[in-house]
C-alpha cells in the first residue's frame, strides 16, 4: 500500500537487496550513517573519513557522475536534480560542471512561458520548511521537463521529504511523502518508457543514503548512535537486470558498490579507473558476476 510501484513493478521486473529477514544485507561503510558521508560513499565508491559533516563543503573526491561527464559521449548529458542544495557540494558543482537543479534555485531561465514563470513564482513565494530543501513536488515538474527536452544519458534524482518529516517527528507525513515518492518514481519511469530513446534501454537504481533508528523515538533520527541506521536497501530495474525480486541468502553488499554499478550499466569501468573503490554489486547485471 505504501510503495505500490516498488512492489508491483520493480520487485517483479527487477531486484531488491536489503531484506535481512531473507538473508540479504545492504549497509553503509562510512560509520556515520547520515547524508553527506552516505552520498559521498554511494557516488565515489568509498567512504572518506574527512567527510564527517553535512557542512563539509566541496567534495574533494570525484563522483562517478563527474567521471562519466568527462567522457566525450556523455559530456553535457549528465545531470543532478535534487531537493537538497548540499548536492552542490557533494557533486562539487564548480569543478564537475554537471547540469544541476537543486534546492530553491529557480528552475526556469531565459524567455519563459507563462507556465515556466508560474513555476518560478511558486519557488519564490512558497513558505519554506527550511532554506536547504525544496518540496519533492516542486522538483518533479522541472525534472520531467528536463528529461523530455534534454534527453540525459545519466541522471541523479534526490527526493528528500521523507527525511525532513521524520526529523520533525511527523510519522503521518513520512508515510504521505513516502507514498508520493513512489508515485513520482512511477511517473518518471512511465515518462521515460514512453520515449523511444529510453524505452527498454533504461535502468533505475533506487536507494537511500542511510537507514533510521527504530522504536517510539529513535525512528526520528539516524546516525552512529541510532542502531540500524547503517542498514539501507537497493532496488534495481532495467533490461540488463534479471527479474529476481527480493534477493534471498545473497552476499552482503555495501553502499560503496553503487558507483561502479552505475558505470557498469553504461559499459564503463569506474573501479578500474579508481582501483581503491568498491566493485559493482554482484548479480544485478545479467551475465556478470563480481
């Protein structure tokens, strides 16, 4: 009921890792279990002990997205759309030169249609939960427009409302925003499958930067002190992934393996370029075992 797209489509057509009750463990290795360290591990293929704060500043490490953008066939077609403006630092925007739409930055520029001006007006005038995070629904509109007009080869999408409502202690709104997140992913998938350049040629990797604590109070937080925050889940669906559903009795996997997996789906070897990073996830690319 909460994630109908995840369970009715992704779990049937792809794979989900991280159900420990079925012998599948997915976890972070950075020892901190909060956002910037998690996204750095996920996107660069290894944890960095220097990154111990969400206010760390520009990432000294190269993400798989920056690396792919340096390749001629991908240059200018690698993009980041996220509700959280800290991704400017996580992806080191000045150095990486990725296409980015994050936080409350106005999404539309240049000569605007009435619809585009209306969207900008909503960004300008809507009361903010905080200055770092735009609403998921606001991000969805320019995201879909960008996919339709620019046809990116590699795309990162970061929805953030569930974390915000959890920190606020609003479990009712965690459920509401989580259900809406599932619908946003369904909408993005349907949009791309309706386009010839993406239909049956596109892979989605859906995951999270960290887990959460449990119990009546600890669910509101995450980090080294909240047991269980190190546990994540990873879902993969696309033409190169066998429909294994929930993986059972599978080798334990780590967040750090996601970076090389992203590159491998696009025929590139991130681990070879950066040997200190983790290898791709085992068994998610049809015919390959790592």
